[in-house]
C-alpha cells in the first residue's frame, strides 16, 4: 500500500475543521447582526458564550472539540507515515475515524441529539484507539 494513503483521511479531517470553522463564523456573525449586538460588548472573554443560543455556541464547541482527539489522530498518522507502517487496516480505521467525526460534527452543529452525538464520538474514538494500540504493539513488540 502507498504510504501516502494515510493522507486522504488526514486531509479530510483538516477539511472538516475548516468547514466547522466557516460555519461557526457564519452562525456567530448572523447572530450578532440579527440581534444588533455591538462587538465591543463582547470584549470580555466568555461574553458571547453567555448570550448565545445553542445554534450559535454548538459550532464553536465543536470546533474546540476538533482540537482534542483529532490532534492525536494527526500525530499518529504522521508517525505511521514516517515509520513506513501505513497499511489497509490503518487507512480503513483512519477513514472510519474521519467519517464518524464528520457525522459527530454534523449532529453537534445542527440538531444536537446528545446521545447520538456521544455515540458517534465513541465510535470515532474506538477507531483511533485501535490505531494507537496497534502502533504501540508494533513499536514495543513488532
């Protein structure tokens, strides 16, 4: 398998982060304009979060979430590439991670059914933990 195959899901995860970032700004700016809120009133950290409805704050929360487990995913993908360990199992798990993160973000940024969102996050995390466990085993006992 081409070692660069790991960069498909790697770049897709980055694209997801970009899309959530754009969506967050669209929601925030629309909220500020429709409610005639002066940006100066938001200079205190957390001020926007205090007055924002879920439809405005959820994309922001999701963007923050995309800098948690996905950071481990990025590091692991780079590690696998550098150590020439990329194979079909890693690439499949990486795509599963990204697919479930996309679904998680879609739910979080829209209707936000919490238990569904948690379930999607859990499945994505399992894919990542599988990748990590496999890499750790290969490193120590490979």
